[in-house]
C-alpha cells in the first residue's frame, strides 16, 4: 500500500499563524467592546448632563485600541494594590485640634432638612435623577458610579479632591454614600421638594434650594484655563498684590472675565466700562485667544494693580470670587444670588463692599469715590478680604470636607455599599486616566497625611446664620 502523501511543510506554520491572528483579532474585539461599555471619570462613554448641555467630549489623541487598553488598565487594574486608607494614622499627642472657622456652622444648616427624618436609600436613589455621579466610601476606599460626563475636567479634579482627603485623614472618614452634580446651578428646589428633600452635593446653593455646597474642582486646579491649585495660585496672587503700594495702584474698579455666559450681572456690568464716568475698567476675557498666547495676559498675579476689584456672578456662582478677594484690593461684590461653602463667612464692609444690581454703575462709582477719599478704611477692607482668603488654606478646605461628610454620614439610615456598576478610584487610577496636562496639575496638588487632626467643629448657631442672612 502506498504511503499517504505528506502535507506541505509550510501548512502547519500557516495554520498556527491564522489561529494566532484570529485569536488576536477576537481579543482586540473583546477589549474594544469591553472598554466601550466602561464609563470613566474622564468622560469616556458618557453623554453630557441633559440639564446643562455642552459639546460631547472627544478623545482623538489616541488610536481606538490604545484608548481601549488605557480605559481597562486605569479602570480595573491600577487600584488593586493601592494603599488602603482605612488605617488610622496617630496624631502627635501634644497637638490639639484648632477651632474651626465660624462659617463651618453652615454645615449643620445645610444638613438640617434631614436632621429629623434622616436620609433613606429611597431619597438617595431619587436624587440620582439630578446627579452626574455617585461617590461611595467604604473602609477608606472610594468608589464612583458615573451617570453623565462633566464639562471639561471637573469630575476628575472633584474626585481627586475626595481621594486626597482620604489620604489626608486615613482611617477617619466614615462610610458614606453621596450623589454629586458637577454643573453650576442648584436643582433641588425647596418648595417643589418639601415633602421629600433630596440630598445632592454641588458647588453652590441658594436659600431656595436643598443642594449641599461642596468645595469646587478648582481648589486642585483648572487646566483648561491654566489655573493651578489654590495653594499655588494664592501664594502668587498675594505676592503680585505687593508689586504696587495701595497709593500707587490704579484708582479705579477692575473686572476681567467672560460676559458671554448668560449672566445678567455681567451683561449689566459691561455698561459700566467708562473710567471717567463710572470709575471702572471692564475687560472681556477671550479664553480661546489666551490659550493660543500661552495664558500670558490672564495670570491672576498680574491683576492686582487696581485699588478695587469687581466680582460678578457668571451662569451661577463663579470660582473667580476667591481669586478676586485674594488680591487685597477692596472687592466690590455685585449682589450675589448663589453661595458657595466659604462665601457665607464674608462680612460686608469688613471683607468686601456690597454693590446692588440696580443702579450698578452709580454704586460702583460711589464705592470708588468713597475709597479714594477714605484711603485707610478702603485699604483695610481689601486687606481683611485677603486675610480671610489666606485663612482658607487647603488644611481648612480638607477640614470642611471631612466634617461635612462626617455629619452627612450620621444622617444616613442605611449601610453604604458600592453599587455593582461603581468602580474603585484611587490616586493612581486618576493619574492613569488623566491626559498629560491634567496629570501635571493633579500631581502638584497631591496631599500627604496630616500631622494634626481636622479642626474642632462647633455646633450650628442659628443666631449667627440669621445675622448673616440679615446682612446679606
């Protein structure tokens, strides 16, 4: 019987190669498919918030496969061996906690709607309708469930701040479950939600809303407009404020910003741009041009050469308030509708000069004329505003976050548990998913373990809060 013909010698390697290529293709397909279902804090696979639309985020600086590998690596692998922040770090026995600033009393005021009824899982799940993401902290580890994309890098930097707080106070932050919105305007109206107040954290609030104010993302940086961390910016602004003595500063009121944000205050302010008639210099900020020019004309430390600086709210509150007050000029604050977590500690005619919305230009002119004939008094108001902002160190910011979360956690009538769709987030995972510029800003704002405990919190004082509301 004749022997069977032998297969060509090249056939086996060809079969192996085909199998390998098929397996590789299948693996790449599965990786891409899995990554396409993973929602990240950077905004991958997320739609913009429907209540405040903005152009969807694009990630065109990488190939699709490279992006998929990055998403999977950063989202599922980097936190596996991260340091657990559940172990409490002992403070030095001789160190006692300082007393918290008076505006910390607002924590209890903000949480008062739930003081008697407590916070149920039903309320939390209902507030999800207004949230961009959910944060759950369990045993020192932080989990995030993303629902919508946040504009620019707000989500990354807000969550980075929470992660740094855990690093700052290891073993001290209680288990907690919180809903966050990252857009500007409060949404939980007190009248409409009186029967069931919904707990939602955001960057500002009003007396007509239940929204709970929380430190905004810019305390850790805002790379899109080249603003570094609050610590770095304040140090430079304070240094820049000393370039000219009060007497040698321009005797006019100054504002520079973007008026095209649907802001009635800023639109009205544009009418006051006349140095001789109203004593004001109003400058339009073109951020697109600034980016092209390397942000040379938008450095905040170079904007402290006027005796008076104006604050006007934007679409809602504006992060610019803290930078304006930091200059040491007498701040002219146009009657704000919104409150962030620290602005409620400011006293009119002590830390700033109030400007009403009506007769705005005339009021600005009056403030400028008064200041130019009352040098010591005007300079003192400016310095008191700067002093207040200097007291708002990152230690104070982290203390506020810690106490707000601690008091909030006491009101929850359920045990916080990360939902199945939540992903653990840590320092390494955020640095991993960030782009190059974001990473630089994040690294410079990293926190270390505190050698002193958070400040000592006073209980709410209704008389202090009532007095503040009357002054406003």
